[in-house]
C-alpha cells in the first residue's frame, strides 16, 4: 500500500462519517503509529485505533507516543492493545513468551502506561 491510497481511504471514511479506523500492527503491516500520524492531519473527525503490542516497546515510550499523537490529532487517538497470538510473528519480533507470560507482560505494561498518562512518574517496581 502506498500513502496516496491510505489517504484516499481515510478521507472516504471521514467524509462518510465513520467513527474510526483500525490501524493494525504486525509484520505484514506498516507501522501503525506512523500511518496514523500521516493520516490524522488530512481528516477532521475520523479517529485512529492504533494497535499496540506490549513487549515490543516500553510503556514509557508508548505513553509518550500516545500522548503526542492524541494532542496532534485533537484527541482522535484510540488504542488497541494486542497481546500477540501468532507464534511465528512473535518469534520474528523477538518475543519468546508463553500465552500466560504475554498476558502478564501486558498487565504490567498497562499499569505503567496508565500511570504515566495520568501524570505519575516512574515505572515498574521490581
């Protein structure tokens, strides 16, 4: 996919009154954060549901990226937390955790992520 095509889809969804669009994450996808950042300025109301995979980036970075993109898009950022289910894709991304471990990492990620977005400082206490 190229940027003009993605822009065409975003503008059509915005003009048709759609609430939002999912920007997926995965090895076969473009980076969801960059795609949302490229499309937000050309739309007025459309929200962008950006997929986030705990374990691929620290929660402090994800929180900073989310806060920035939310401000730049006038509050139109939505977050989709994906724990990852495809073992081949997980291994390709350097994630070698079991199903239960991925959910544990996700819980830790969300705890820190939410605290940071609420203005608290600090990370996990280990």
